[in-house]
């Protein structure tokens, strides 16, 4: 996470400098492209950090609830379902 934070800060600084000193449309398009890539990388990392428990390196309860509700919608009325839940961090 620290490397991506550093990457974002440096990239935004460079984008600010380039935008300030140039008004070329190709440069502007490239800047927008790099902003999109940066936001995509940052979003991916944040989503993974939100899903995974740092203590156990397993998916957390919120992600489990999301997956379970999705599976229950798909299986509604078609199959039996058994579920076993263990508390691994206590």
C-alpha cells in the first residue's frame, strides 16, 4: 500500500507540472490515461484490502455475506444447502 501511495503522489505531482506547462491535447489525453490507470490500480488495492482480514488473510464477514447472498439467489428452490462457519481468530 505504501508503494502505491508514493506512486500516486509522484504521478499527481508530475501531472500537475505537465498540465501547467503544456496545453497540448495529446499530452492531456496521456495524462487522463495515466490518471485512469492510477485510479484503477488504487481501487483494486483498496477493494482487496476491504475484502481480506489482515489477521487471518481470509475473506472477511462482509465479503462472505455478499457471496452467500449471491449463491442463495442462484440456488433458490433448486438444491439443498449446508453451511459450516468457524471462528478462526479466537
